[in-house]
C-alpha cells in the first residue's frame, strides 16, 4: 500500500479576517498535511492561535522566515504590498504561493483560478511559483456564468454588486459594528451603518473604481474570453457576511429558462434557490458561513434578444476568498499526486 505524501502548509496573514478563515477551512477539509506554519506581521508575532487542536505560535514574516522550513504551499492574505514583496521570496524558497491579493492576478505568467471553472490552468504556476485567487465578487459570478458560456456563449455581462463589509477585512467589519453604535468610520470614507457606498477601493481615471475594473479584467481572464463585453458597478452595503450580485447576461444563442435552471442544478459548487412564490431566493443571511454559490431570481431580460437577469450570493470570506484558495491547494495536491 502506498501512503500519500504529507505536505507542509504555511498561512501568511493568519491573524486577519481571511487568514482566520483559511485556518477554519483547512480544519474542515482535512488536507494531507504534516505541519502548519502561521505568519503575520511583527505586531502579532509570538501570539498563539488554537488550530487543529494545537496551540500554534504566530511567526513574523521576514525575508528569511521560510528558509529551510520546506513549505510546499503558502496561502497568502496579508495585503497587496506584502504579497508583492514576499510572494516571490517565498516562491524562491520552493513553496507554491496561493495569493489572495490583487497583486499578481493579471500577470500573464500567473494562473487566476476558480477550481470549478479553470483548474486546468493551475500548472502555469510553474512560471513564477504563484497562483492568484480572484477577487471575491468575481469568484462567485464565475460559477454560474461558466456553464452558460460553454453552452450558449456569452455576449455581454452587466454586474451590480451589494458587497458585505467583511470584504474590507477586520477594519471594514469594525466600521459597521461601531457605526451601529453611532461611532465614526475608520476604514470607509463615509458611515456604512444605515448607508450604501457606491465606492469600493479607489477611483481610476476612467471614473470606475478599481474593484469594478477587477471584475471586468478577471472575468475575461478566468473565462478565457479576452474580448468579452463586461461592465460593473460595485457597492458596499451594511451587511456583515455575504456578497450579493445582480447579474445581467446577454447570451449568444437562444435558451429556455428551464434548461438554464437544470444546467445550474448540475453545476458543481452551485445551489439554485429559486421559488419566488414561496419567498425563496438567495440572501446573504442564508449564504453566510457556507461554501456554495447560490443563484435565483432567474428571469428573461425582455429588452434584448437572448438576455437573462439573475441574483447571485456567496459568503465572500469563504467561497470569495478562503474556501476558493484552499480548493486550489486541494486541486494542486490532486494534480501532484496524479
Ligand atoms: P497582523 O495581525 O500582525 O497585523 P485584515 O485584512 O483582516 O486586516 O488582515 C490582514 C492580515 O495581514 C493580518 O493577519 C496582518 O497581520 C497581516 N499583515 C499585514 N501586514 C503584514 C506584513 N507586513 N507582514 C505580514 N503580515 C502582515
């Protein structure tokens, strides 16, 4: 009998919003791991985190921190600046970096992966030792759009998002919590409690925000459709967990709504919640702390030839970040073992 190789996994940013979820998802999914190493900034180095029934000491991420550890996979969620400097250093130590920041996503040498959609691009990590985890809003949209792209062809997509504060990390979460008690915001430019902010990330010269541009660029890269017509409006709403999206898609070919519903019912990672008469449709409150992507409110867009509107919700810290990254790690290990 052959025994499966045991891997060494590091989590960088282990004390952050996504980092903590990395640990929970790793606990749930039971990867073949012999040793875990947790990293954060000097601020939390030396503190301990309970994980896999053991106390782990958080280490400071430095240029030499990975030397001689023999780490196979490093999951990063410690901000773009940290990834830019440390992902290449950690990759040079022999680890494959799965990076949750936007830094490497559009690098043509770096695969941008949603495992249900384009796991076949994972081997491109060999170029730089880095795999990028897409933006949270993009990830959840890819799961229902990929089967539509394959069966009917996509002509144009319009995204309108309703994004939870947890997408902005611990700071975003605290702004809503404290804002509900009347305190002024620290992370967001305006109060988020009782408000809606039509700004996520910074504004670009085009008038779009960086978050909106990410959705456009990443959608094209993941679906392998560089000329796809895509546009987006991304909005922060006073919800703690779960991003919602209104997606309008124009398809190339005619369709029956029942066929799309059935296609989605057979799509991995996707759950159809679509019974408006009974008040059933996806909502962040139902999606929170679960891994699937939920779709519903499917209806025909009568203003164009082959158009649909639907509503799509997922837990942004799980499928939108940690779960997707851990799924990439699982797929990577599966490909190594094959
Ligand atoms: P720390 O807790 O030591 O500041 P969030 O996005 O939820 O705020 O989390 C950010 C995560 O990234 C935290 O774990 C944070 O660690 C980590 N981090 C921030 N800057 C660095 C850095 N320069 N080196 C390593 N980890 C960092």
